[in-house]
C-alpha cells in the first residue's frame, strides 16, 4: 500500500476510503463469526473470503451450507448473486488498463464499493488510483475481519443485533450521491433502479434486487441518442 501513496491526492483517497474499509471490516467480522458459530470450520470462511471475495454471495452460500444444503447449491447461489459484477467490470474496464496481469488482479477487486468509489472521481488517472487504493485496502481489511470473526466464533453472539447490514448501503449512498445530484440522467436511472429493487425485494433472494436494478440503465440507453443529437 505504501508504494501507492505517491501524492497528497493519494492520501486523500486513503482518507475517503477509510469509511468503506471500516464498514468492510465490521461486516467481515460478522461473516466469520456467523460461519463458525453455525458449525463451519475456521478455514471455510477464511478461504472463501480469499478466493470468492464477495460479501453477499459469501453470506448466501454459508447460509445454505449451515442450513444443510450441498456445496453445489451454495456455489450456484453465489454465482447467481455475483453476476452483477459483470456489469461493474465493464464500467471499470478502461480504468484497469490493458495489461493482462492488471486486469486479472483488478477483476478480483471489483466490488460495489470499489466501482462506486472509482467512478466518483473526476478524471481517469484519479479513477485508476482510487480503484487500486480502495480495492487493495478493502481486500486486506475484509479478510482480516473475516479471520478475526472466525477465530472469535460464537463469542460475539448474535451479530444481527448490531445492525451491521446497514453499514455498506450507507457508505454506498454517500459515494454515489454527488454524481446523482450533478447528473439528471444518472438520477433518473438511479431512481428507476431503486424502484425496481424495492418492488422485487419481497419476492427474490437476497442480492438479486441489486442485479435487477441494473434495468434502470435501459433508461440511459434510450436517452443517449437524443442527448447526443442535442
């Protein structure tokens, strides 16, 4: 991380990322504790966090395993919930550059938070540094939190009572709010996506509303030709 901090602007990116890292560490702590308290060995949530690295998919997969479901069902659920990252990857493809190694490593760091934080920056160079600084820090803090939670096991008690599930949504809203305020088209797309997500939440599995909310982008695609002509 130290090699990335070359300018005062980089230090400001670390400062701005710190809230996301804090939220990630807390939720990771919860994930590790829930997994072990549910009867899974410590290595399962730790290895999953290193290899899969997707919060909602990990929680869903562990929930299925704890409930008695098989590994295939858990993996299928995780893959379904993670399909939304395909759209996120397209959004940051130019940010990652053209090198194969960079794209491979960067793809593993693509999350809701890193994409939102990167795209909120004003220029491509800052977007690239924001993605890598926030992504590497988030990966480190998430996995540290998961390990700590897994080692703590059931000592933390019922982690749901702490309201940890509200941490990430609050941080994401803070990240995207400036862009939503500044761009009317983005605002309309966001409102449509939010309406879709709220409508389908009672009927679909956790994580799926976020995927379905991407339909809000269709509004942007329909409006783009008109805006280009204007």
